[in-house]
């Protein structure tokens, strides 16, 4: 749909058309941390298509929006207090935001706290946390969360020396 309607999105003659891309980006920002992985993937692809159509980078499109509006819903609650799917959504959102050029999150206390929480979630022992009998769905969700945590920690390498401070 974005590619098909790109002529109206990029129309330079009329002022209202110029505000369509930032408006679409603001809608997509609200879904970056959606618990549903298909919605998150669609938002990522949509932002990449909008960046391609506008001739900008995804980070430049997001830079036009308030960082607090993007990050405060993600950083407002500790990860461990959220359901699995919401944890995965928040982790995936921060991974995506770290991967755009320029990265959206700044290296600050909130991001470091989030990285520490992700490291703790990736390192949790499933048997001690859940007992002997673990439902299959729970194992799948926990494995998906562990993968998301590892992707986040890997994406944070370029902007932080977080790992140099960790014990071997």
C-alpha cells in the first residue's frame, strides 16, 4: 500500500502531502513494541519502505519525533513485571531502535537498566524458575524471549562498553 500510494505521500506541490509521512511514522511508532511479532515485523518493513520512498534513513524519520514518546512506554516498567509477549515486544523494539542509523536510544541509565534486565532474562535457569514440569508453550515463549534478549545485547555492542564492564 505504501509503495502504491507513494505518489500522494511524496507530492511536493501541496503542503498537506508533506505531513503524511511524519503522520504515518507516528502511527507506526505506537506499534513498535506490540506483543504480536507480525505487527512488529510489518512496522519495521513499513518504516524501511517510508525511508526508501522519502530518501532518508529510518533513524532520520524517527528523529523527527520526540524520543521520550518513543521510549517512555518501553522503559516505564521493569521487564520482569510484564507478560512474556510484552517483554519480547519491548526488547524487539529497542533492538530495532538500536539498529537504525543513527540509533534512537541514547546511552543513559534507562538503557543500561534495560540491558541489565535483558541480560538477567537471557541468563535465567528455566528448571529452577519453573520447577520440573514446564508446559510446552511456556518453553517456546521463554526461548523466544531468550533469543530476543541475545539479539538486543548484540545490537547494543556498537553504542556501549557495557560488556567490557561485565565479569567473565
